C-alpha cells in the first residue's frame, strides 16, 4: 500500500508560483533608487536628454527611458519639500517659490540640455 502526503504534493505545486514572487521581493529593494542615487544621476540624465527643467520649478521627463521617471520623481519630492519650507519661512505662496525656482533653473540650464516651454513642448537650449 502506497502512502501519499497531500501536503508535499501541495508544496511542489506551489513552488513555481511562489518562487518568482519571493525573488521579486528580494530584488525590488536593490532596484529601488534613493534620493542620493537620483542626485548622483541627475547630471547625466540632463546631459543625455532624459529630463529637463520646467517653469514650475520641477523636473520633467523628456524621454521616459532608464531611470528618468524615478530620478525626476525623487528630485521633485525633495524640491517640493524645500519649496514648502521656503514658502513657510518667508510667508509667501508655494506657487511663487516654484515659479522663481523654475525661472532660475531655466536660466541656469546650459546649452544642449532641455527646458519645457509654456506650450508644453521641450526645447533643447
């Protein structure tokens, strides 16, 4: 008489389902980008034409390749926190801080990098 263990059969059937999920959980933290990583990558992302400056004081994604969206998101989160601090500290509207920061960032953008026009079109300076 043959004895079968229903639990071991279940275990073998679930391995192909759980293994990719477990591997994904191990890889995701390593693939996540930190603010430091984003700041370190910003110059190259701008030079490569992946991200550019906008009049609202934030980065925009020119070409959604590689880590462009993550870089823009992380830098923009940090910029917004700083803009909020400055607005509160100086008792002015956040939108005024954003506009001034955007104006300065566009003025300082070197030739060859992208800025977003008020029409929404990206222009290489």
